[in-house]
C-alpha cells in the first residue's frame, strides 16, 4: 500500500470516461487498498480512481462518522439501478478541489450494483450522505465533477481559484 498523489482540478485526466475493470485481480486490490489509504490520509469520505490518475471504474468511500470504526467500501464497475424521487442537498467538497464547498442537490437515495474487492456482485441501497457520496464518486468515473452541477458562473469562479492555487503550489 502506498499514498497516491491526488490530481487537482483543472486536469484533463479528471474529465475522462473511465473503463470497466475486466477482472478483479491483485492489481485491482492493490489500487483499491492504496486509494483507501489515500482517502483516510487526505482526509476524505470518498475517492475515485481518476483522482489518482487511474482510468479504472473504481471508487472507495467511507461516510461513517469519525467516532465509529472505519468501514471502507470499494465499488468496482458501479452502476445506478434506481434513484429516489426525493432529493437532498449537501454542501459538497472534493479532494480535487480542496477547501471549496457548494450545495448540490441529488436524489436522497440511490440503488447501485457493483463488484466488491473479491469480485462478488452487490446490489445496495445508499441513503443520505452515503447516497450523495456514491453519486459524487460515480460522476468522477464519467469525467463529471460536482462543480459541473453548479451554474456556469460558480463553476468558472471555482476553476479560477483552483488555477491560482495550482500556480502557487507549483512555485512553492
Ligand atoms: Zn470528488
């Protein structure tokens, strides 16, 4: 396991459509383990493969509160089966846009199918923060960032902030 560098927006690798994992093997497990470690280290509640420069359809998440034991979930080739009509708004952030938060409205519940780290098929209903996180991370696998759900003005404002931050980081 190792910590992976997290790509920062804007980066063309964050806009790519990721490709399905053909077989869940040792390499997949190694990537997932490193992604979990990187997510906890950041710290964050979710991390998708493109954020660590991989184009595999994998994301990891753990929305348990800090008091509880860690419960990392690995979702491989996730697909949305259904979403609730009821919507929910959360102030979302993203490890690829550090310290920037905006309200995003999404379905309150989402049912997803996915493979786990043993290649076993799952079908799970996520609710509340877990549902928001799962949809945010699945978006990443389709090259979509949470700022793509915002107005063009907000998106360009946040992108400008990120360009400035990346310049500062490059100089330091
Ligand atoms: Zn994100």
